[in-house]
C-alpha cells in the first residue's frame, strides 16, 4: 500500500461533455473476472479496458431503458447483473458481454420476511432508498444472509433457516457493511460491532479521523469499503475480524465532485471515483517525481547534474536538488551559455569542476565552494571527466577558428593531449590505462601510457551521446538517431528499436539492481531487461520488450535531456535522476512495478459484412462474405504504447504477422472455403516471450466447392474421356477398314510399278554396260591411232630435212601438240566415265599433289608458251593427299585449260592450303576474267543445276565436285583475272 495519503498522483476525468461517456452519472463501478471495468450510468452500461470506453445502451443493444444503478453478483463466477431504475429489465454481465435475462433467474431486489420488506443491500450509498431505518438483507458469498433493520440483526442460512437473531439497535442502516463474509457496524467514534457465525463482538479503530465527520462508501460487489474524511480517502480492511485503515490518497476535489461510487484496483494501482454529475475520475499513483525550482514556471530545462550526497544532486548551475524540491544553491558564476550547463565533475577532494565560457573553474570544497581556481582556454570547453588517477580531462569544441582538442589537468597543470578532427561528446574510463571517447563521428579508445588513439571500426556514422559500462564490464553506447549499441569483442552490435523508433535518440543508460536498463529519450523513458538484450545479441532472434513510461507516469514532459556529462545519476539512496526539458525526474527502480500487458486477450465481436456475430473459439463465416473484421478485447491500464498485439491468419508458412493498432481489429476479405486458424500473440513481459491465442475460422463450401463435387467432376470427366475414346476407337476401326481397301489397291498398283522398275533397272544396267563397252571400244579404237600418229610425228620432227625447214618444223610440232591434247582428252573422257561408275571420294593410298599438277603443266606447257604465259606450281613437293585421283586430275586439267585459254602474256599460279582436314587448291590467273552472271551461275549450281552454254569445263568440274563432295569458290574481275578455289577432303 502507498504511504500516508499520497499527494503525488494524477487525476484524469472522463465525461459526457468530452464524448467519452454516454452520461456523467457514475453510480456503480465493478471490475469483472477478465479485468474489465464496468460502470452504470443513466444512459446505459459502460465497459472500460484501460484505453477506451464501450457503451451498451438502447442505441447499441436491445435494451429499452438505459437508466442503471447498482451492479451486483459474483465476480469470480463471472456472473454480474444489474437492474434499471424501474426494475423492468435485468441485464447479465458475463463473458465480457451483456444480455437481457429473465428477472426470475436472479435474486430478487427485495424479500418479504415476517411481513416485512427487506431490500437487497446494494452498497453505500444506496440507490434503493435514503431512509436510514429501512430494513435490508445482505447475501454473503457462502450463501448465508444477514437481515438487518434498526432493531435487530438476523443471520440465516441459504435455505432461510435462522442461525441466530440478535436484538441490535442501530441508528443508521448505512453503517452496516461486510468484509470477508463478516458483518460490521461502524459507529461515529470509531467503535464497531462485528457479527460472525459465532455471534457479536465489539472493537475499536484508533484513528484521529473519527474526531471529525466522515463518510462511508461500500462497493458491495467488489467487497471494498472506503472512508472519506477531510479530503482524504482510506480503505477499510479486515483481518481476523479486526478492522484496519489504510490511507490511499488526499484528493481535495472530493466534496465538490459529488462522488457516489469508488473502486480501488490494487493490481494496477488505480482509484476510480464515480461522480453523480461530473463523470469518472481515474486516479493513478506514479512512481516518478519531477522536481523543479519554480513549480509555476512553464518549463525549466536542466542538463548535467552530479551526486552531492546520498539523496541530492548538484547541477552545473549550482542548484542542490532532492526528490522533493531545490533545497539550496552554490555560488557558481551564473551564465546563459548552453555549454556551461552540459558538464560538471567532482574530484577526489570533493572539489567541483564546471565550465564557464572559455574557462574551466574548480570550486574548492574547503572554501564552501565560494572560491575557485580558473583555467583559461582559447575555445569553449565541452566535456569534463575525472579518471581513476584524479586527473581531469577536458575536451574542447571546434569552431571556425579552432579544431577540437583534448586536454588534461593534473596538479594544476594544463597539458594538451591532441588536436582532433571530431568533437568529443563523452568520456569514460574502461580500465586504468584506457579511456573511451565518444565523438560526433565514432568511438575512439585512448591509451594513457602510450598516448595513442585507436578508432573503432564501423563506428564512423555514430554520433555518440554517452558511454555506459555495466555491472559485467560490458560497454554500451547511446547515439543520436541510431539507437544504442553493445561494444564487445571490438565489434558494435545493434538491437531492434521500439515500434515508434523513439529509442533512435537514446540519451544514456542506467542499470538498476534488478538487471534492468533505463533509457531516457526525447519521447519518454524506456525500461528493458539487460538479460534479454544479451540473449538477443547471442542468438540474433526473438523479440525485445521495451516498457515505456510517459507523462501519465508523473513526468512534466516526455522529453528528457542528453548530450551532457553526467547525463544521469544513481544515488546511494537507490534513486535514479534524469534531467529533462522541465525539471529533474527522480525515481527508485527497486520500488517500481511496471504495468505489463496481460496474457489474456479476446475477440470482442466479429463483424461480417456489417452484421455482428458472437465470437467463439470456432467461428463459422458465410461462404460468400465480402469482408470480416475481428475486434479484439485487451484490458490494459498502463501506457497504450506498451500494448504489442500481432495477428496472422495461418494460411501459409510464410504468412507475416500484422500489428494490431488503433481500433484493435484485423480484417480479411473474401476467403476461399476451408479451415483457417487466426493466431493472436501479445508481447507481455521483459523475457521477450509471446502469449498466444488461437481461433478457428471455418468458411463452409458450397456443393460445387466441396471435395465430393471435385470427385464427381473427375468421374464425369473420366466417363466423358472414355466415351470420346470409344468414339475415337470406332472411328479408327472404320478408317482402318477403308484404309485397308485403299492399301490393297495401292499395293497392287505398287507391285506393278515395282515390276516395271525392276525391268527398267535391268534395262538401265544393260545400257550402262553397253555404254561402258562402247566407251572402251571407242577409246581403244581412237587411242591406238593417236599413239601411232604421235609416234610418227615425233619421228618426223627428228628428221634432219624437216629440222632444216623451219616452217614445216613448226607445223609438225603443232600437229604433234594437237595429237597429244587429243590423246589427253580421250584419256580424261575414259576417266570421267569411270568416276561415275566408281563413285569414290578418297583413294586407298596417298599420292603427291605436286606431281599431279606437274603432269598437267607438262601437257599445257607448250600451249602456254605459245601464249607467252607462265605456269607456276607453288604446292609443296612433299604434300600427299588421298583425294580421288581421277576426279582431281580432270578438275586440275580443266582449270589449267580454262586459265590458259583466257590468259595471254600473263601468269598462272597454283597453290594449296589445309584446314580442318580440308584441302584448299587455288588456281589464279591474270587473264580476261569472268562476268558476274557466270560467277553467280556456277556458285548457285547446287541449288539450280540448269545447264547453259557456259564453259562446259567448269560445268564438268562442279559435277565432279558433287561426286567427291567438294566445294568451289570463284572470284573474278573482268580484264583483271580469276581466282578459283577448290575445297575437298584430302585424308
């Protein structure tokens, strides 16, 4: 319980004027089994979940008359009920919902006994009567009943059988109340009578409050009794039939607020006051206190402070502050410059060091901080820090004339350590030899013995605001706009931020004795488990719960201050102090019990296409719905930002979780028929574990969407395919019959054709044989005379008489040359005819291409000489080939013949090359050349073998190339010469 009548509270009013309530008369307040707050008004029932109000009246339900008074029933049995003021309707509150029920099913609001009417006691003040002498009955949770009036007290069992009846004269029936099934009557002087199963006893409350008038309030359903006296509210408790008074709060507006109902939520530390005219007042008791010099001033901005004693701090301005007020001040030189408020330090002699313009001042403890030593610099100091050797380190802020610097002051001597590129914002000491320096652009370490700086890799983008070394010597950094980091193993480790990214601007970290970190930001204060952070850093998985505190918890502003040193203090009295934009915030982390989100959440209602259906663990939707919305219940009485509910429809393994925000609902559009699982989860504690809840959603299928319809479709498809197959088979059989008839006809016709072809083939072979015999006969008959003619001409040419006659000699030589050529042509003709019959591509043995060409040159040498033409053989003498000798011989013969015929006073050159087992034989001349038409004809001869009267020699060449599978390329220009390339296999 809180101390004596707390004054540190926050009161928040909710009224109909602000459209928060349907009406401003709150006559009863009860918390149900599920932690929702229910209230009665003159315009319906209201349910409060800690964040919003849900109204049940004639506009939203089937209630006809919405003027309600008391709420009665049993909370643990989830059975609360209330009548309207005409007692015409009875409403049951169960399962977080309401419904109209028959009045006969619940206790009567009055009982007739011994010809006397007893009202059901509805608490104090009563809504049934204001007559202090009217008789009442009180039903206990064990089933027994007390019947009370101004003359006697009677205890009966559940069957209305009297246990005892005691004559008891009471002045006011509204002084009776029960606690723990014990009846008490409280007198104005503090004495009270106790009625149990064993009878009556007397006792007294010793309290000064009974010297003045007081008011008694009894929340009969919540089993809470309150006393009010002189602006103070107390809670009455009972232990072993002994009453005790526990103060709650001093609330000066109680009387004028017309309070008629009270409820104290011990778990969530909220006091609910229901007013007859002003609505609902919710009083919370923050554990945080904000202290400033002038409470009436709009804002007082504070930065650095330092512990001066176990319970006080001293600021850079010289103010001495405790958790109640600014109690004193030191005579520091006053200044309005911001830098002068950003740092303060205390050395081992308890001297205080502060910044003043371009100097550092050391105020001496021995002078009562009235005298100081001044250390002047050329630029403004920024940060002060005392190390373990009582050395004062001073960082200098850069400006347009000076770079950042680091000095230290030891024994009154100022020493420059280094000139730096970046401003040092914070200095900390890891061990006796190592300083940690947080700058605008990264983290540095400084080794005192070696006087060396070391930059921490990957920290260049961090604007470091503070450095914290925790209880296990782990280093933590807070930054501007990048969040906070763990620096371990020379590596920076980041952490997930809060949902709104408020932790991006973390000012500092304080570790309490329970293992929690407290992190102030520009948007409130955050609490997080150090153990959970280290677990996340190890596994890199899971969630981190950040508990947020804001102005509702006692701050005057959500904006804390950072960028100073020290930026927090942990006093020896266990209080933590943070500077803010409006005062210093004091709190004791050991005494704070955060209001964590609960693990119970529910689906309040389901809206399908604007129709509301009752939610159950299994929800069946219409097949053709367009949109479904699930509204989620979640009673939570802390800061709304701490609610972290997510939902997903378990359709696929990779379905993402969706945040539940604002209206606390999730919607889906048309789902195909099937069974789905809606999973809700809430991050409800510092361990980072989720509380899960699952709801089954069934979308029934129409017949055409069912499995059986699919099977039927498959069967019909199979039958259809079978029918098609049968038709196809019948068609094929019919076609086969017809085809057989056609084949028979074709076969007979083909047989005749084959016979004709055989006869033709036989005749053709006979003709070929005859032609071959004819060619041989002709060749033999021609060759013999030619040989004789050639021999005779040779003999004549050698005759001495002919040698003397030059003219005759030339004629004989000409005849001899012609006979030689004629003989060669006949020889080629024979070869040509045998080539078609043999069809050989390659010879079995290799032969010399050079020798073959030389043979042909010898034939045409005299003709070429007569045309004044030179024939050059550039083929290597040792080059051997297997190309069809007869075909190649005729090809070379015809190429040389054509070249000599078209070349006068020129040169004919033969050369060869090989590539990829192919022989390239080239014949080049500088004669007349060939026309483009003739070249195109021969190059296209394979595709269009139409014989024209063009150079039959080339025609013969191409036909031979087709036989031995060779190719021809022709390049020529008129009057410039011709190049013919023959490409054949040679091995």
